[in-house]
């Protein structure tokens, strides 16, 4: 016999919209407290929830919230993420400039991106609305949504911050990393250049996702010269500024730093999230994998910045990351094996995708 809650779940598919709305409103808290009630009848409730994202906006809002909560479960995540038709509906709604639940759609897509198979989105296409001048490649549309969401210029109901988490999870895959470092034909701009400007954004979600995306793309060692080239990606100011505070440096130290890092205002604050600071330091460590990368970081005097970060951020993860980077930067290149060992950490120190 089904329980009363399981019977209530059945009403989300009722033909009367008022009954659907009442049922789904009351069920939302149980998507975290008792998610098993949605896993009955071979996940039939999940099928109904996926259908309801096209219902009345309030019903769709509750359906999306429940799906966001439930996709923490691997079985449900796979069911949702492997449904190609549902993905198409979600993406179509997401780019709608008047979609009231766009942020919830972005949150759900961020969860779906944790399923490795979603990397196929790199070749997915759909017609672009008039407000997105990106062509039909979905990833370019998502990037444009993310950029326009920062000032609310595309959809007044959405900031699209959670797309940063979509990019972060997708960038664990080689084909997505290549996308982020390759100039796109419609505007001849490298996608990474569009998101790097948000490393100091007020939204912690946006900063965290962008930092993780940059770090994941940095695992592609052949792209490091472009990363550090001022005329290409020029990533260094965007990962160094967030880890710098209002501390003062000796004139000699400052003179060799990047111009963007000199004469910072006295109220300059480093990122308040130590996890983001750690991510940026680990990205710098990845950029020391080659001798050329190490020489670049030494030439722009990164060491004093890491020294101050280690001193002023009271976080074990940050300090360990700083220690690893300093060991590489201070190493004598004449040491036998220095070139080979610089990018190879012990198992406990190995940097992993985030």
C-alpha cells in the first residue's frame, strides 16, 4: 500500500492545475527530508516533474526546486541528465529572455553537468533567440547568458550565476577545455576571456565557478603559453588580484610585478573565501609545470604575493597550496631533475580538477 505522501506525489500529474499546484507546494520540503517518495514506480514521479517545468510558472518553480534537490541522488541525476529531450526543453527555456525560472534552470543544469555524459553539450546546437548574437552553438549561448546576466541585461528575472558551476564541471573534460581556449568563429574571442573578468565579482557563486573553470582549463599544459600571453588570454592579473589584499610591498618588489598589481587602493581586499584563494594558488602552481611557466612567474615577482597570502590567510588548505608553489618557484633550475619534477607532486599534494 502506498503511503499518504506517496499518494500525494501522484497528484502532481492531476489534470486540474489547482490540485497540481497544491500537491507540489506541499511536496517541495520532502524533496530533501524524504526523497525516497519520488523514487517509486520506476521513477514515474521524476517523469512527471520533468514535464511540469513547462507548466504554470509557480508550478514549474516548485518542480524545478524539487528536481534540483533530488538530483543530488545519483540514480535520479542519471535519469534526468540522460534524457535528451528534457535537456533540449531545459536549454530552450533557459535562453528565453522572459523565462521567470531561469536561475532554477541554471541550477538544475549545474547539477546535470556532474554527469560525465553531459560533455556532449560541446557540439549541441539550438536556434538562438534574437537577443543572443552567438550562433547556434549551445555553449556559446550559455556564455552569453552568463556575461549578460552580470548586469541583468538579458532576462530581468535572472543573473545566471549558477552557469559558472556548469562551466566548472564541464571543464573537467578535455573537449570542453579546448572550447574554452579556442577563439569562436562568430566573434573571434576566446571564451576564457569572457569569464576571467568575473574573478572579483560580488557573487561568490560566480567567483567560485570561474576560478574552478580557469584551474581546470589550466590542466591542459600546451595552452599555458596562451594563458600567460598578454595578447591572448593574459590570465595572470585575473588570478593574482583576487589573492591580494591591502598589504604594502617594498618598492623593489612592486616594480617587477604586473602593472595591474601595482598601486592598489588601500581598501583592496582579497577574496573572502579561502577555497577560492586556494583554487587560484593551485592554478598558479599548474602554470609552473614547464620551465617557461616558472620563469614567467619569477619574472613578474609572484613570490612576495604568495608569501603575504600565506601569512594573512588563516586556512590550512591555502597555506599548503602556497607552500607547494613557493617550493617550485624557489627551486634552483640547475638541480638535476628540476624540469621533470616541477609539475609532479607527491600523491598527498597532487592538484586535482574541481
